[in-house]
C-alpha cells in the first residue's frame, strides 16, 4: 500500500523542474496521490504542462495568488474535477530583487507589502478557499526557511515574511485542528531554484553550505518531497503546527565548526 493511495493533492508553486513543488509532486505521485497543479503566469504553462503529464496531473490552472478571482477560479475547477482534496501545497514566495540585497532598513513600503501579500497572505487565502473541499484528516503544507528565525545576509524582507508565514501556519493549525485538518511548514536548506537565484549572494552560501551543515551535504527537492509525503500521510496524523527542518541539520548550529583551513 502506497502512503498517499486514495489521496488527492492540489499543488501551487511549480515553475520548472527545479522547483521544490516539483520535488513534492513527484514524491506524492510515487506514493499514489492524484493531483492538480496551479502555476502563476501564462508564460509558465509551456514548462508546467509537460511536468504535469509526467505525473498524470488531472489539470493545470493558472492562478496569480494576488488575485482573488483567480483563486476562486482554481478552486471552482478543483471542485469540478477533483471533488474533494486531502492535501494543499503552498510553495510560493516573491519579493522584488532590490529588496533581497543590501541593508534591510532600506526595505520599501511597497516592497514589504508585495512580499507579504504573495509570500504570506496567499497561504491564508488558499487555506480558506480550500477549506470547503478538504477532507477530514487533510494536510496543508507551506515552505519556509531558517532565515525567518535567524538573520541570513540579504534575505531581508523575505526573512521577515517567513517569520510571519510560520506564525500564520500556527494560527491556521489552531483554527483547523478541530476539523481534523493539519497545517505544517517545511523549513528547507538552500536549493538552487529560480526564486533562490533572486537572493544576492545565494550561490556562495549554497557552495559553502555542505562544509558547515552537520550532515555535510546540500539538500535536494527529493529530500523535501519525501518529507512532504510523510507529513501529508496518515503516519503524521497527530502532527500539526510544526516547522520541520529539512536542512542537513544546519538550524542547530550556533557557530559553525571552525577549521584552520581557510
Ligand atoms: P521556485 O521554483 O521559483 O518557486 C516559487 C514559485 O512561486 C514559482 O512557481 C513562482 O511562479 C511562484 N509565485 C511567485 N509569485 C506568484 C504569484 N503571484 N502567484 C502564484 N505563484 C507565484 O522556487 P522554490 O525555491 O521552489 O520556492 C518555493 C518555496 O520554497 C518558496 O516559498 C521559497 O521561499 C521556499 N524555500 C526555498 C528555498 C530555496 O533555497 N530554494 C529554501 C527554503 C524555502 P513564478 O516563477 O511565475 O514567479
């Protein structure tokens, strides 16, 4: 018996085959989930459709999460074509490139609002829209980063947005627990994706990460995908309101191991 046999997932945030959401989709497909995808802009359809075919996705539908009418449309289609859902995956973030470099105190008001709307509020909006379709025992997942708890250079407004996203996850977990719907976050270590490329200095951090993290290796979208499978399966039925780290243990470090090699 596969871990997600009989379950249905709606996945937001696949931009290409490097996306964390694609790692999640593949792992969920391998464990028997039926799924549908939503992508952000018409330009992405060309890249997302062939991926959807690989995992037999029932449909793909455009949804810019800053637009309420597009959220409504994707859930109307979900109701028509999937009926109910067991798993909602929110793997979405955005900030203007100029907010992801330099001094945090220079964050603009508009840049702050935009980052929070796309990266935080969207999880509330999707959770609310999903609710009428969610089965008991359902699971909602979002993607966060340790830059929400500690300071990462240049992560700036996105770090503050991740802190708010983690708090959002806990409030949703408290709201939805009585309906037997679980809400959790996965805190992933650095992975080379389109979004990550927008953070100034990311490549350097990625390169040094394996020499610092306790497991001495970078993590992959497959690592995150398999953790997402477990969190969304009945094996994790009593786990809610949790930030689960998939980061080779990086989060436990106060000071990185210092060697005399420079
Ligand atoms: P990604 O492949 O670029 O995925 C980010 C997704 O967000 C893209 O599909 C993007 O679509 C979508 N998005 C942006 N604005 C949107 C909007 N208005 N409406 C709908 N979708 C929108 O990068 P990723 O690294 O997999 O990111 C997924 C999640 O993981 C994010 O929350 C990110 O912060 C988190 N995370 C990433 C890392 C890492 O190192 N990569 C580490 C920890 C956590 P477009 O491409 O069209 O904008």
